[in-house]
């Protein structure tokens, strides 16, 4: 993907949209407008200037040493974009940045002109600052760092008396870094920490103009009849504030789509803020018949409605507020399993299996809406339906808007950054309640909670609010959370912890977080009934490292340090217990044989990635609804790394990506490692009849030892075990190959799933299990694969531009009499030889039987290509 160093396209589009409110279709005069203050900022260390806020927020400041910046941004991220530190993602270059440069405050400075001199009221809004700030406008301080603190607080200042309608306005913001113990954004043990710890204006800054009455926080509370899905009731609310010194009377007007128009007379005292409410009993138009219902992409269409609220008085439009919303119902239920109480979730009355990955923002918290689009497309492509952004709520609404539109669920909530002393920066924290302890901290976080709820609550993609990750909130804080949701968002559940914890207020969380986070073999997910196995709702888990293909490695690590494995590799792992590949490498060496080169290592890494992740998701599919949720730790990466990722920071998928896609294919045949059974599953709502399952077992020399054909059908959201492999198969080698194919009535392969299996057994050391993983006494041995004969495949690439995409067809054929194992298809730009990413192939890292021909389709985006002529690299375990 081309590097995107420009301001996000979605934000620019929004700016144009909001500016257009000056043009009224109703013919009424409008005083509402929005200026998004995103471009043409400057930043400078406070140590490099003697000027203070009064001078810096005035005209005539001309001194060298200021760097260009945009907002949202962080200080360090802006300096990286200015080229100050070179490629900080390569090797150990990040270490060259001196954290001492960021222990003092930094200044953000910008000038701007207003575009609506007919307005009578001006509001300056900050959506997020890390960590504290002094704010000055036109020589006057409007906020002080002793009260303006916390990355999730949102602030609005009435600056009507300071705005210059003619000429330039000057804004200066002095930002301060988080101190030890501050409740800030962090990356826990996932990767290195940025030297500025995220200091900056990390969310949007805007100037709003209105008439005397301003509007904020429009909200639609939806109630859906889940028995029929044919009836829904809407309640619309919006905050109206009289910013003037006199009483005022006007009308709140609501528009929903093209068909609903409502009007209500509103009286406001001077300075009064009132919640204007439109209830369905008072406004029958809010009782909808046959509503368009929001579904996740795997169950239906994610239907959305548009809402606009206006306030008019004296024949003019004083202000507007707009949003979109979805009509859907989220509910939860509990069930017992293995001696504990677990939670499951229903969407619109239907049980769902939540299938997702842990989301992380870019290391420097810099927005990139195009990359967001590509990544959510990846989520859909892998047949997932959810993401969990632990502690990262985004720079703006872009991620939520995309997930709303694409039908992806979001588990939004706080991070364990505040729950452990080594991350929070405190000497000690409570073992049950974490680091939020003092009345001041409780007040800060409860206010932050309210700000985030009101900011995001219209997004139908958000299906739960999570108040904790590893631990619980203090009882007094939990009570505040509950009260805030009762008032501001009673539409979705609150979860007290991502781990299995019991609150004195609300009881068991019903979620589990017992790991693993490091390598476990495929059978683990089927046989474990105590820790991370396929039961309950596992909020974060996975088989550990996911080393990327060799093409990514070469762009991450200097050539002289690529082989053998060294501490530069470890620098691109996690922190603390996760700063090594030792467990991953041991599993690779014991299962597949020790690699002797970087290329062999990366090839076997993709095999291990695929083989490790696929059974995890498959086991949860097979065990639904004893299993109700699985979040792979993690989905993406905040910077180039070797662990916890289904695709890299460069957006190149690894073997785990396609293992996930294969496991979560709606119609699939799955091998149950625990019971030695074949399970057919249909996770879609569509019934499938007249299907046939073809089962074949081969030795690695391709001698066929078992062949079965079984007819079956599956209702929507159905699964069943239809065959058990014999305990003994005559002539079976220690390592063998299982080929499963679901065939339709026309003989077409509707699903192919293939397994490299072994008769050797994995021996667990269950008694030494801890949160990282269950240690191994003895690994399985599949090293017979190293004797596979070399195979040369015939391939053909067809690529055709179509609209905004490059459509791809790959034909690959095995003319030999041998198995071609773990075939990797890598698309390259013909001119540069650089890999193409993101890329959306139907399949990859598959095997070809003797004489088999496979056609793989896919696409990439034309905007992501530097060269529209492509070529194909085909490789694999035994591919010449």
C-alpha cells in the first residue's frame, strides 16, 4: 500500500459536508457552520522558545524552528512526518529518539479565519488531548492544564467574545506529556512505547458557529420487536443550549430519512441547557412498520438511517446536528459451562458467535482513514464480524462509521493500561480493581466515560461498553458507570471486565481471559475445558507469534541482521514476557524441522501461523453456542512486528490471515482434532441442501488410504458431525494428509479444507499452565514433510482494472504426481518488484493434489498500486 502522509480523506469529505450547511434548501437564513481545524498547524518544544501563550496566540510571531503539523496528531508522529528521525519503523531506529526531548511541554499553534460572520455564537471544541493543556486564543487563556486533563475528556469553550470576524485568529495550545501514574493511552506489552507517550492533539479540533441556541449530542434510542422484526419505536433526543442573556423560544425540528418530519416548540431560559425529547407515544411517526434493520455483514444488510435536528427561531436556523443510526437490538444471556457462568449475545433476537480480532491504533496515534477502510475490508474478507479496540477509541468517528456501514461489531472499552502498575506508572495497584483509586481519578474516568458514551452511542456497530479489561472497576466507579448508561445510553450491555471476574454490584462478568497468548497445538482448543479452550466468550487469546512473509521481514530488519535470529528480531516482538520467539521457534523446530535459512524459516512460519490459528476459530465454530465469542489476539499491528497479527503493519497478510478466512467460511467442513471427527457447519442464515462431503486420506507419497462420500444438508446456522475417522487406518504413515471437500449438485467445490496430520501425540504439562500458555512436554512430529519431493507448478496471472479495483485471477496447476504443500501466492508490482498489499485473495497457503488445478480470484485497489502491471511469485514448502 502506498504510504499515506496526507490528511484523512473521510475527514476532508466531512469538512466539505459540514461547510455546506451554510446553503439552506429551506430558504431560511442559517448561522450554523463548522471549521475543522486540521491543516497548517505548527509545533515546537517549549524549551526552544521564550514566548508564552499570550504572545504565541497573537499576530507577528516569526521565529525559526517550528515544524509543520496536522491535527489529529502527536508530537513525535508529527516530527516523524517531518523526517526528523528517518524510518523509525526499521530495525532499532526508534531507539535513536531521545525521550528527554519530550519530557517538557510542546506548543501547537495555528491561525485561521472564520467563514460565517453572521453567527452570534462561537464554540471551540477539542475531542481529545494527551495529556494536559493550556489553551490560548487571540492573546487570552481560555483553559488551564490544572483542569484540562485526560485523553478521553472532550471540551467545548464558548469563545464568542474572543473571535475576530475580520482578519486572522490565533490559537496556541501548550500540551504536556503524561506523568507516571496518569491514566493515559498506552500499548501495554504489545510493542515499544513512543518516546512522547502520545503527547499531542490526538483528536479533532473544530470551531462551530451557531445562532443563540446551539445543539449537541443528537441521539436515537431504538426499540425493535425481535419476535417479528416488523415493528420498531424510536426516541429522539438532543441537547439544546441558550447561549444568550435573554429568554428565547424556537422550534426543534427532526428529520429522519426522507419520510419523517417532526417539530416541537422549545423555551429556554438564559444559559439553560435542555434535553429536547421526541417520544413515540407523542409522535406516532416514530413508530415504524417494517423497519430496515441493521445486521452484521454475515447475517444480512447493515441498514442505516440519517438523522438531522435543527433549531429555528426568528425565521433562521440557529444550529444543526446530524448523525446516522441503525435500528437493531443487542441483548445478552447467561449459561453454565464447566462450572462457571458465561455470557452470550443476541443480535435482533438471534444468537450470534462473535468472531473477531484485537484492534490497535498506529504507534503514534496518527489517523489514516484510507488504511482504516482497507483493514475493515480485511475483517470482512476473513469472515470475521467483530473487532475489539482495547483502550483505543479512535481519533475520530471514521472507524465506527466504516464498521456501521460494513456490518462489523465493535467491543469498545478501557484498556488494562490502567490496571497494572508497570504500565500505569504507579508503585502499586489493587489486585482486583487496578490503578484507578483516588476520588479525583474516579471523577476523571467517570467524566471520560460519559464523554465517550455521548460521543459514540449512535453507532450501531458498538454492541457493548467494557469498563475493564483484566480487572474490575471499583464499586463506587461501577455505580457511576451504570448511572451514566441509564441516563445516556440504555441501548446496549455494559461488561465489567474482559476476564472472568465477579462484581459486588453486578455479579459475574461472564467473559473469560485465561490465555493462551503463546503457542499451543491445534488439539488444545478442542480438549481444554479450564483455560482458553473453545467454550464461553474468550475476549483475547491466540497461539502467539505470527511471523510475516519474507518480503515483510526484509523491509523491517537490516539485511545484515536478517539471519540468524537476533535481538533486532526481538525488538519487533512484544515487551516483558513476549519479547522473544523462543516458544514459537521451538514449536516450529519440533513439528516441522529446524530451518537453515531465512527463506525456509518464513515458509515454515506461514505453515505454523495457518495451522495454529485455523483450529482456534474452527473449534469455536464447532462448539457454538457453548462457545459464544472469540477475539484473536491480535488482528493488526501498531508498527512492524512479529507477533499477534493476522496481517502486518504494511497490510501484507500472513498465513494466519488465510487460516482465519478458511476456518470462518460460512459453509465449511472441519476436522475436530479432539474427537477425530468431521463436522460440517453452516453459519449463514441460508439453508443448504443436496450437498456432498468428500473425504480423502493420503500418505505424503499420495497413496490414497481412505475415501468416503456422504450426502447431507444443513439448515441456517446449523452444524453436525457426520463422520469419524477410524482409529486405525491400515498403512497410514506417521504424517499424513486429510482432504475435505463440500461439493454442490453441479459437482462444483463449494468448500475445500486440508489438514497435515500426524499419529504422534502432543503432551501437555497442564499443571504448569499460566496466563501465557500451557507448556509442552513433547511436541508432535510432522518432520516427514521435509522429504516431500520438489514440485514445479504451472501458473497464470490475469489482472484487469475495473472501477476502483484491480481484479485478479490466478490459475495454478500441479502436473506432478506429488503433493504441493502450503502454496504461497505473492502478487508483486512488475516494475518495482514490491509486494502488493493490501490484497484480497479468495485463498492462499493451500495444497495442491497431484494433477489438481485451482483458480484463485481476488482484487486489490488501484489507488494502492505504484505500478498497475503485476507479476506473480509462487512458492511453498516444496515448490521449486
